[in-house]
């Protein structure tokens, strides 16, 4: 009883400050605590108990409890336990102690809660606007329940500009993004450059917010959201789709049929395959090695075809519903998928052998963008970035979901902590993914793929789900609610945490290594940017202004 | 075939322009087609047969673009830079002997002439980058200059080694000396200097770096510096820089052919002519393209290290060794 | 302007040079420069004449900084390394220029017993000094480009 043990530890230490605890299963723990001890509890868990910080969630709970709610999620990876520490914050004075001092990785999450829900974090090290667009008025918080999903604040100020920090003395500001040849998605890094050395940076992202969470909480229904969740990311959409479904299932205590779990695993691994191949290609493109870029895209292509054959789409498979999946693998597809995997493995093996021996790529990537174990802990880095630094975490093994507890696979780690190690980890993970799919195809039994759910889902339950995306842990938090939709749904894409590690990675490095350092986390800005719509300009035959575009969007929706 | 000299020169120059233009355009095609083949894809196929009209389409596109000179830019330097990058490339071709008779100006110090004009290239890119008043352009310009000057030194040093053997700076004479079977080429004249292949390799590496070609393409390391020194150049302004890059490749490969591979001399001692020159030159050009698609871009500092800490000492040692060998024989 | 040798003239060598003829061969070179520049300028002018005449709003004219409003002056401070590279280059380049005439006459003079030893030892000495200077630069750290990386700091 790991969850019980951890709870007892907390109770011993904090006694009456622990108000309530839920242990829905042995791998989940929800602890409600007094606001005054939040910093101490988090310090104790993060420091003494050596938990890994996942994310903080803010929710407007006023219609139900009259208070705001903040949750800090932690993971105990070796013990296979996910913990959520919940605090209720009074509605009339929404203030809470910041934990960013004791858990540096909570920096962004708290700023996001401040923007979106309006809870002030006292003692935050850098309380600056993170998510809301430049012209958004202060004091308006879109994730509050009294703010309509399609509302635009009246005093939205197009002219207002974001105030960037002053660069340190002697440094020049070199902008990187939003429109840069190596960035596929918009994000703005304001690099402080001294000569050729990067001395620091300021990040301004969240330029493609689409209001997905707000939309889910106000308009969509349980089974609409998986399709929406999938569109969070253009590469690892299936991850969000599965993670959402699992979070809801875990909240409502639903167990999908085994065949559905196998299918989820297969599709998740197919996604990992094409994502890793894509990344190796892009990384090569960044270091100016277009030949391997083209090769890995060529090798990747059959995976896209087979995905299309199975699901109807190269991407955005539309896989999950609550309690099952929507598409099955026929025996013919199974044979074909095996053939594709064999071909992929045969083609990828020589590529990996060549890359691992290539001195030029090593020279370009060794010792670059270093994030060591301490940095991973501090910034909450996850996925291949953490594994490349020797941090042995992988949600597939640590927090098993779908059928990952029924297949054998290795968690690939490396100890360099640099870009090169990340290349090695990702290149080798491809083979593990192939093996997992093969085992699934062997073990899959015929049976139903979708549960018949007749009852309404229970209300007010909490669900957590961590899914190992190609980029790292994708974490979903769900509070079930009325009207057949969740009350709160929070998505934490892996890039959200990994991006926070970038400033430390690029500090005191050459400008030339900036791109590959950033690229090595496999950044996925749109994953990170989930909320609110803003900042779009395109010029086909006409340059649309922001207002025109917004008008257009609203007219279509109405 | 006796024309008055001025007319001959003019004809030669017009021919040279056509040669440069056609080469620049079709080397781009060859590069894209070659890159495609290296990467197991077809390359351009849409415009004309096998994409052969692609360069024409590109040219029309570039020429029909709006010419933008940013108001913040230095108006004179910004406009002069493309001229200065293109003109020297053509100038140097004028002294390269394509065959025994096909040469623009057969001057005594042809080699120095080539290097002198070749060096202007660096200045022109610096000028363009600096005049643009764009951060990426300026960083790139600074890199280009330090890269090009770094590789200029080993290049000049290895050429000295060669000069000690040839005893002349007249390119025509250098080719004449290499008449006969291919072991008379400077590259294979191991009897006078067993280090000749090393010399050639250093020369080739330096040539790659001087022309800012991958893996030494710091000038336009697009993943970090957008379009490098040419970021602010629109349309044909960029087009001229682009053409000049290929013209410079032709110049570099021609020079390597003349100095090391026997110029227009046939490898079998008979049937020498311009065809041999072109064959050898294009074989080198192909190698340049091949190298680009085989190696990743080097890091800027390891690039400088390669020149200052490896190539320069090696070329100095070859110089001294050649000196001693000549003394002993 | 009578002497425009088409082909290689074996009689002419570095020893017997007619200075005026030597210079006159560069007059066409001057002409060449003009035509070469005209060619490049022609391309640009063609583009100016045939190219789009689009609007030029102020935004279009701002220097490209990844879509953000430019900050500060683009003419930024550069590391002193670039200056050292330039200085070193000038030093080495000048020394190399000294070597060129020597290299051309090296073989014939070496054969001559009167000058043989002088041309050999003098230049070897010169190269020796050059090499010592080079080693000095290296030891002084003038050739260490990559600045040392400081220990990583926690993110702000």
C-alpha cells in the first residue's frame, strides 16, 4: 500500500493540516490540505520524499465549494504513484503561498494559474504574464466560470505591447522566432547575446492558444473532447487523446476492454515511431545535414500509410472514446503492419549504426545543451531529455496504462545529458517501440473494442493520467462534472516542462548551438499553448487583421 | 582564327558571361538533382523535362521580385556588395586557361591575379552584411570574414609549395609543364614532392571554405542565422549572391584543375583540349556537391580550429619539407 | 598596344621583362572589370525594371528580426576574438606575400652554386621565425576560440 504509506508520512509530519485524503486506487492519492502549509508540504514531498513535480492546476471551484482550487501534482516514479495535493483558496481573497521557491519547476504553472484563474501566488520569483496575449486587460481571467468561452474583454487593447525585460549590460538582444526558418511553430526567444555567447533569454510563447481547455469545459461533451484533445498537437495527438480518455476513465472507474487497451498501445507506439523518426530528421536539418533528414522522412513514410489504413488518417487518428477505441486492426492490417515494422527496422538499423559512428554529428552535439540530473529535477524535465541525463523515468513502466504492464521493453537511458545523448536515446527507442507493437500484435485477443456505457459518469471525481508521449510525460487532470462534460480539464504537455529547462541549457553557449539545444527537447509549442485564441496574421490575397480573423471565426461558430 | 585583339577579348568576355550565367543556373539544377539522388528522391521534375527549366523559372521569379533596399541600410554599400561579389568571380575566370588558346588574358602573374580578385569576395559579403543593418546579417558577416581569412592562409601556403616546383605563376605555363601522361600532373609528381596529394587535399578543403560551401557554410547557416549575410536582400540582390557562389565554385575548381590536375592536358598524353579541362573541372564540382550532402555543418569554432591549428601547421611543414627535398635533389 | 599574345610565349620569362609591355597587358583587364561590374549591375537593374512595384508600408521596411519589432542597434559589439583573427591574418598574409617571389625563383637559384645556399637558408630562417611566432600565438591563447563555459545556473 504505497499510497497509504505516503499518506501516513504526510500525516505524521503535518497532522491536522491534512484535511482529507482519497485513495481511489493504490497508484493514486489525493490529499486536501490547509492553504497555510502548502509550501511546507510541497517542500517536504519534493525535497525529503524526492517526488517529481508534474504540474499545478488551478480551477474555479466557486460554483461548487465557493472557493478556488489549486492542485500541485507530484509523481513517485519508483513507487508507481501519482499524488495530487489540493488546496482550496478563498474566493474573496484568492492568494496562496508560491511553491516556485522550493519547486522551481512550478514557475510557469503558477504564472499560468495567475493569468487564467486569477489566484495570486505570494512570493513567486517571477510573477509576470505568461499565457495571456499582450493586449489582454489585467484582472480578467478567462478560465473562471463566470467568463463565457466566446467572450472578448471589452477593453482588449490591440496597441498594448508586452513589456520585455531589459537585457543585461553589454548584451545585445537577438530575437529567435516567432518567424524563423527552423521553428515550425511560433514562439519567441529573446536571446541576450554577448558577442557570440548567449548569456540568457526571455521566452514569450503561447502565441497559438486555441482555448481548448475552456472549450472543453463549456461546450464539448465527454466524447467530443478526445477528438479535440488530439488536435492539441500535430505530432503526438494520439497521446493526448489517450491520456484524456484514461484520465476520465480513472475518475469514473471505468475499465476499457482488453482489446481496446492493446489497440491504444499499438497506436501510441506507432505515433512514437513516426515522431522519433521525424525528430531525428529535423535535428539533422538543424545541424545542416539534410541528407539524413530526407532519409529519415523516407523511412518514416510507410508508418504514416499504415496509420492511415488503420485509422483513416495519417495523423489525428480519432482513436479513443471513453471506455474504448473507435477503430480495430483487421488480420490483413496486422500482416501489413508487421511487414512495415520489419522494413522499418531493417532500414533504421543501418541509419542508427551510421549516426552513432559519425564523428561530425558527435562533435556538433556533444557537450551541447547540457541538462544534468539536478537540472532535470529542478525544472521537472521529462522524457528523452531526462533519460538522456540518466534519470530513469518512463511512464510506460512507472505508471503503467493500457497494456504496458503486459509487454516487455527496455527503458533506454544515457548519461551524457547533452544533445548527443538525446539523439542516442531517441534513435534506440525506435527499436523498443517496434518490439512493443510486435508483442501487442501477438498477444491481442479478439473481443469488443468499446465498452457500452449507459449511465452518466459520476460528478466531481478526480482523475489523473500520465502517458509517455514521444517527448515525455503527457499529464492530464480531470474533474468530472455536470452536463456530460468535465468541470476542469488540465493538459500538461511534455514541452511545457522541458521548455523551462531551455534557458539553463543555452546559457553561456554559443549562439550557433541555440537551435539544436532547443530542437533537442523536440519542442512542440502548440502542445504547450492550449488556451485562448490570439495572434494570427496571414496574407494569402489579403492581409487579415486580428479582428477580422476573430470576427470570421466567430461568424462561423455562430 | 586571327581576330583583332580587342574584338577577341570582347567576344571572350561575352562568352565568359554566358558561361558564368549558364553554370550558375545549371549548377543549381545539378545540385538539386544531385542532392535528390543522394537522398533517394527525384529532385526537381516539374518544370521542363527532368526539371531542366527549373533554373529559368527560378530566374524569372527572382527577377520579378520587388527590389527592397531597407531604409536603415547603408544605401551605397548595400547596392555595391552584390556587384563586388559577382564581378571578381568573372574576372578570375578571364585568366584561367581553358585550353592552350582559349584564355582571356594570359598574364604572367595569373595565380596572384586569381587570389587577388578572389579575396574581394570576402569583402563584398562583409559589406553586404554590415550594410544591411540586420543582426543576423552582421553576425554572419563577421563569421564569414574570420572563416575566409583563416582558410586563405593555408591555401596560399600550399600554393607556394606548388610554385616552388613549377617556378612560374603563369597558369598557362603551369599547365604546359604537366603535359604527357597523367603522372606528370602536379598532383602525382611525387618525385619532386611526395606531399603533393596532401597539398591538393588542403587546397580543396580551403576552396570549400572560401566558397562558403557546406560543411563550411557559416555564411548562410539558415538554422540559426536565417539567410546569413543575405537576409535583407530580396529578389535579384539575393540572386546575384547566389549566382556568385556557384561562379566561385567554378573558379575554385578550375584553379584546382589547372594547378594540380593538368588543366586541359589529356591524361594519356594525346588529344589534349578544352574537353579535358571541363571534364576535370566538373568532376571536382561534383565532388563539391557530393561533400555538401554528405557532411553535417561544422561548428563555427571547430571550423576556425581546423584551419589555424591543423591546416596551417601542416601546410607550413609541407612547405619546409618541399624546400629541403628540392635542395637535396 | 600592339602586343596581345594569344598563347603562351616561351621567350618571355621573369628575367627579361619589358615594363611597359608588362603594364599594357593590364589595360584590357581594366576593361574587363568594367564589363564584369556592368554584367552584375545589369541583373540588378533588370530586376528593378521588371520586378514588382508593390506597396512599401513601414513594416515591410523594418529589418527582419523574426517578426518582432527590432530592438536596439544591429551594429552590435563583437568579441575581441574577431579582431585577433583579423590581426593574425594580416600578419600571416604579409609573410606569405614575401614567400611568393621567393618560391618562383627558388628552383633556378638553388641550382646556381653562388646563390644556392643563401636562398635556402635565408628563407628557412624566415620560415623558422614565422613558425616561432605562430607557436607563440597558440601558447598565448590567441587561437582558443571557444570561450569557456561557465557552470550552468538555475533558470530565472
